[in-house]
C-alpha cells in the first residue's frame, strides 16, 4: 500500500479547478442532488405511454415495504388469467396468504440444510450463505409457483394485507434471529450423535414455533372461503366453501404451470446451459429453481411473442438502476452522472454481474410493447408499488434498459426454440449459493 502524498492531493485539486465546468457541476449537484442534477428529461420523447401491443389491464397492486415483488408479480399474472377467463378485471389475490406459507416452507428448507451441513465449520461459505438467507422475503417466480401448487391461492379479501405483511422488516428480522439460533442447536445435536428421529423431533418443534410467530404476525391462513365477485357485465357470482387448493384446481385447470420456463441473460455464465440454484429450492418435493441462460435477444423475442398471445410476462431486473419513480421512466440515459463527474463508469453486463455491481433486485410484469417494423422501441411495465408512481402505477422501459438491466423472463415453452426446449427439459448444472446469476 502506498501513502497519498500532499503533492498528489495538491495535483488533484489543481486538476479539479482547471476546468470551470467542475465548479458549475458541483454547485448544481450540491443544490439538488446528483441524480436530479444529471437528470435527462429528453427521454420523455421516446417514453410516451403509447404501445403497439398492450394488454387490457386494470389497476396495479402495492407491495408496500416488503420484498414480496416475486409473489406480487406471479399473482398478477394469475389474476390477469383469472380476469380474462371470468370477465373480471379488478379481481386480486391475497399475497399475504402465499407469503405465510413461504415463511413456513423456507424455514423447513433452512433447517434441513443446517442438518445436512452440520459437519462443516460455521464459517464455511455454503453454511454462511444459508445463514445470510435466513428469514429473507425475496424470491422468484418458480418459488411462488411451488407455493401455489401446494397451498393454492385465495382472494385478497379472504386474507387481507396487514401491517406486518406490508412492512416485513420486523417479521423477517425475528425469523432470521430465531432460525440462526436454531441452527446452532441443530448443529450441536448432530455433533452429539443424535438420531434422525431426535433431529426430526427438534426440527418439528422449531417449525411449530415458526408457525406460531408467522400466525401472530400475519394471522392464520383460511382453510375455506366463499368466492364472491361481480363480473365486468355486472353479473353476480357466489361459490361457497372452497379450499385454496380447490380454487386452483377448478379455476386454473387449463393454466399449464409446468409449461413455463425462466430464460435468463447472465453473460458471466455460459449460454445455452440450464442452471439450478439449490439455495432457492423453497418447497421440499417441489420443482427445482432453474434458469436457461441464453443471449438477450431470445428474452426479448419470447416476451414479445407471449404478449402478442395475450399473456403478461414476469421479468427479473435491477430496478434501482437508471429509474425514476415519479415518472416511471426506465432508460439507460436517464441519469447522466458520468457526464456530471467527467468519468466513465460503464461496464459490460458480464462484468457488472461478476463484480456484484449487477443483480436482479425486483420482479415486475410486462404488459405491453411498442414495435416499429419488428424493432422494439419500448415496453409497458406493471409494477407493484401502487398507483402514485409512474403513469398510474405503470412504467415505461426503453429497449436499451431491457438489454442492460433485465436478467430473466418467464415464458411458455412454445415461444422457445426446439433446442431451448430440449435444454430446459434436460439436466441442470448446480450453482453454488454465491454464484451471481442475476
């Protein structure tokens, strides 16, 4: 390590003051903030709320202060399907219901992992990955579908949002603390030579406590409910005593959950490979969490095709990059901070992933696209941050932003190439928990 000398600091200052534009930029940035000072309002010329293909979608949902975007996005796709099949656009499902079961299933997976890895040191990288993941509320489409397949869904009125589902910090902090303490206890039992029956008894005791905690925070989920709604033609519907599983079996019998594939674009990993993320396998006996990694153009092509078929598309993305909540703009030229600083921070997508600069932080839903003779101009995005942001809750995304900051789309197999279908149905490569695949 070398020491920064006084002469070097003097040189830096002299260089800064050589260009008078630096002082102008500094005054603007200090007065209004870096992002506002570098905001490019010209992006509005291409992000104008008009789309050549657009789904008939009603109002947006609001995940509030929680990391449940993956559940909101998944249930948005299901509500669009239900709405189209039953002519009821404003019907919504309970995110709190599926969130409840996510906490139970994820605790079960965590305890199993702690028993399986008990012979490793506590500072082992895989053990640490599981400990860091304890209690988290982020997730993925396939995880949400595992929960829907096992537990079904209920209307939002059957298990409404509460303070703790809208503001999950207190619950996930409590769950993480408990699960980490339980991990120490399970590791001790293994080290003492406890039998499998003794380990299962301890795990059941811990899961019972987790169930209690989640029930206190969210309320117990309903075992039955009455399906009641008035459709878009004002016709009244009532079906009594449905279980959540019966609801899915009856009203989603033609929704082929297993026909969907997650196409990822993570150029820091080899393309045309199917990858498996064991850390995210949230339901014992459920589907594995897999991604088929392909070049970005295939994500765009499949997403456009699915939109034109009349169905929405879930996509994972790095929403906090080059985004403004007020306007709902997602554009790579939105904030020109490099020009403000006089530096170049642009990196390739592969380099951003490899260094941790790039990461999928949010799930949203594509509900429209604007094309000009096959050239994609922009996308219409349904977010889950309420209707006070963007254009009544909908965002506009440029194609360059899609290419830079979208990491996966969830599409049906019919929109893949024959080779991609074979890959998606074949064996997967297991990734380490610390591998960044967007």
